């Protein structure tokens, strides 16, 4: 009751603000990827629990890819939802611009990649750079000297931040020890083959996520390398059961993906409660600020 | 041009009917199940391709379960979409009633379970009963006499139809040869244990889907039964890679799940083009009728 503009209950609030009690979720990936990568299912689980607890409808806008994002923008601008949760943005995606024009209150999953004065943007992220540093320091602590990095999709800030964390520790890293991939198992396989080709003496790999690490492990096994004896491997995510059932079980940097989803939804709903539906482009209600969650190194057998 | 009411292009049509160019998809299952069972990803893939080809936005309404369906009904009634595609309905689900009241043109995936005079209901289904008959006849043709059936969730018509197909062939089946499950691997495991307990002489199993069959195979392996020598097993779906990578590779009844999704979307869009948005409760445009797709037996190693 202390707060100005406090509205005592949801029904009254609904009368005032004409809420739909519906929140759009946009995963800026083709729907095939949304269903293939368990990361998204976990994030959606957190979002779904939180929205349901507040009797808000989760409206997932699926697409075949970036060409469809203009249509997503039109739907968001059409007044069908109170706000939006957007994750897995890639650089040059028109979505943030479209969302801003639509004036829809939005919370992003992962720091958006654009530059400029956008302190009003609210996002939930993990400490990707710090987590990456922990992983590479752990490998160095094991006495490894030829530590490689298999990157994620470098048009996403999470991949760039993890690469930066690797470089923070490996200040003079041999550039041939960095192989680019895209957060998928197939990308991890390709990159691991490249690395073994270029640097047969590689003795450790920090992979940008667990799916990539699982691809790298497969190639190491096929080429007769023992993990961790010959090559130590660390992933990122602590995606279960993938990390636990890897051969050998994967040492990895844990981020709480479901909690990230829950937090995104909570920040958005809190902003909607405090603000008005149309100040969205200026962030949600002006009050909530971005959150960066800590990560933890989970030690299993691979490093 | 021959058809009355023909509208030459989408822009003009949009002016006439105030279309949102958005279609809701409701899977009447908790979101955890939507992401855990590849059946839904496949059906959504077909729907997404077809809607995208017609520049319609796929609006997936996720829930934590049936308690949330009243909220889904409110969203559908709120005029945010032109029509709805609804699948995996269970008996006594309030959704069909809510949808009818909302007056939203709808195509169902799978024959809805309610009774009465609803010839106006449009659905896309597979020939579940015929496919089940083919499976059980194949097992009988192999000389098996103690043929069991592990059912799907019997509050769904697909499960009831497959049980009916089993009974069509096994006219005087020992009732102890029928074990109830729920289309999940865990359900298949439980049911297979029950069957072995009750009828240790069982020599064949027709499982209601491939996931259930995979659970049954696990239990047969654990209890030292050879497949197909001791017990032949047939599934339903031909879900890849599950059926191919089963141990042994699974003989199964194929239904084209992605095509079912595509057809649902096509029927709905065709109905919307011909009809008006508000005759929905009377079916879409009155023109399209339900479609039942044929199934095929795919022989691999398990039977």
C-alpha cells in the first residue's frame, strides 16, 4: 500500500489497464531448433510455471526462421498480448526494432546484441564470461597447456561472452586453438575434427555448451583419444540428462536455465503491474532492471 | 473465378474479413509432455510449414494441464486468432465446448471423443483401427497365439480405436492379455511387467505407440526374453529415430504425423478462405470434411 499507483487486486487492475492476461514468447530460432534443443524446453518450462501461477496465457509464436520475424512483429503490434519474452536473439535480427516500434513491454533472455544507448532494455542472462573463465582456469589448473575453445554461434552474445572469458585466461592463445561452431552436436563434431587436424597436440577443450561438447566427445572417442587422460573436456549448461549420460560424464558450467525463464516472466509481470501497457518501448514500467545470474562449475569425469 | 464469393487476393480478402492471419494451436497436454513426446514436434512441424507458406502466424497456446483450459478458451474467444487447430484431446476436456462457445473455426487432430450430433466437426485422423488390425494380423500370421495389447490413454479416441482394432482380430482374447498404459515409455514398462506377471506365456505384444513399445522392449530385455524369438513386438507411429534405433529395430504401424499437421492447417485455411470467421462453431466454411489417412505396416526386426 506504500507504493504509488498500487492496485489492490487483479480484477480491479484488469479494469484499469485492459489486460489480455497473455504473454507472447518468441524464440528467435526456427521451430525445428526449438524442439531439438532441450535448452528451449527448459526455459519455456520456467516461463510456463510462472505465467500459469499468475493465470497468464503463454502464447508461443513459432516461425520457420528469421524471414518470418516481420510477421511476428505484426502479431505483437496487433494488441494480442500484454508483453513479450524474447530469447536466443541473433545479431541483425529485426525483432528488437519491430518490438520497439510495436511498443510491447519486453524482457529479453540473454543480453541483446545491439549497441547504443539502450539502458532501458531489460534482460535476464547468465554470467557467461565468468563461467567460461572458471572452466578454462580449471583446465589450466589440471596442468593443460594446449587448451582449445569450440565457440557457440558468434552472432549471439552468449557465444561472444564465453569466447571473451576463454581469452581472459588464455591471453596469448594460439588462434588455431579456437574453432567456430553453432551450439549443436554436429557443429561440435565438425569443430573437433578441425582442431585435431590443425593442432594434434590439443590436451583440453572448453566447448560453448553441452550439446557441442557431446559432439566433440564423439570425435575424440572415434579418433582413439582418452578423455580426460589425453584430452580433458568441459561443457556449458549442465543440461540433463545429456551431461550426466555423456561418455565420460561431462564436467560443465552450470546455469539455471529454468530459473532464467521464471525470472524473465516474473520481471515482465512485475513491470506490467507497475507500469502501463504502452510504456513498453521504454522498458517495463521503468522499475525492473536486468539480472545476471551466477554460474557454477560442476565436476564430473571429463575434466 | 467460378466460385461464388471468390476473392482475388489476400490483401482484398483481409479487408473484407478483418483477418489476423494468425492461427492458434492447442495441444491438450501439459507443456512438459508437448516437449517430451516427439509426436507433437512432428505434428507442429507440418502445421508450421503450411501456415508459414500462407504467411499465417502459428500461435501455440501452452498450458500446465487441463485446469488451464478455461484460460485457453478465453484467449480463443478474445478475437486474437482466425481459427484453431486442437489436438490430443482427452474425454471430458472442456475445450471443445469452450471453443464452440467462442465461435472459433477449428480443425481437430484426431477424432474428438464426444458423442451426439456433431457431424459439423472437422478432424484429421489416421486409420487407427485398421492399422491396429494389420499389426495384430501380422503377429497372428507369424504363428503367435498369446498376443497381448498395451493400450494408449483410454480417454483418447486413438487409443480406443487401436484397442478396437486389436479386438477385431482377437475376438475371444483373454482379457488378461490387455494392459492399460498412457502412450509413454514408463507406461509401457509398467504394463509389460504386469503382462509378464499375469501371462508368462505371452508370445507377442502390440503396443499402442512406439514410445510404449520402447518401454516394453526394455523390460523384455531385462527379463531375458529374446525379441522376436520369444516375444514379437509391434509399435504404432513409425517415430524416427526411436523405431529405427530400438533394440531390435521396431516393426510398427506407420502414420504420417507431419502430413496430418499439414492437412489440419490446410483444411482450416481453406475453410477460412471460403467461409466467414464467425461461422466457426458450425465447422469451417461448411465445405471441408474430415480426413482419415491410411496407415502402413513397416517391417523391421522386432516382429
